[in-house]
């Protein structure tokens, strides 16, 4: 990996500011932080799973379409419920304080705001 000096970092930072604009950088950093937290939580959940102790699947002879209530099924249902609750919380957080001046956290231009109010 090449060693970057102060001049190279300054050029990279300048290119990022030009590409994204200084107004969008805090929003970009905030969304990146949320994504990293979600990723970290999911990887912790994956490390907590015990794949070695999975119960054997019952044969589908006499049971037909009955679902076996296993600890793994219960755990998956609990995880799905937690993810739905987290999605609902994030959805509510995203719409909280929406006064029509932003779209997905990005400020609207005056022309776009005027078009949306008409």
C-alpha cells in the first residue's frame, strides 16, 4: 500500500468535498456511522450462532407439513422480530421532524421546495 503524505491527503479531501459538497458531508458521515453500527451488530449476532449444535431436521414422512418447533426456529423468529422493530424505529426516526425542507436528509433547493408546495 502506498504511503500517502499530507499533500496527497489534502488532494483526496478536496476531491471528496467537490464531489459531495460541504452540505452533504455531515449527512454522509452520519449514514455511514449508522451502517457501520448495524453491520457490527449483525456480525456479533452471527458470531453468537452455534452452527455445531444445530438440531437434526426431522424426516418428512409421517409429519407432513407440520413445522417442528426447534430452538433454532424460535431464535430466528426472535431475531426477525428485533429486526422489524429496529426497522420501524429507524423509519420513525427518518420521518421525525420532516418539515418538507429536506428529502432523505438532504436539503431541497428553493425551486424544488416551491415545486413541492404547489
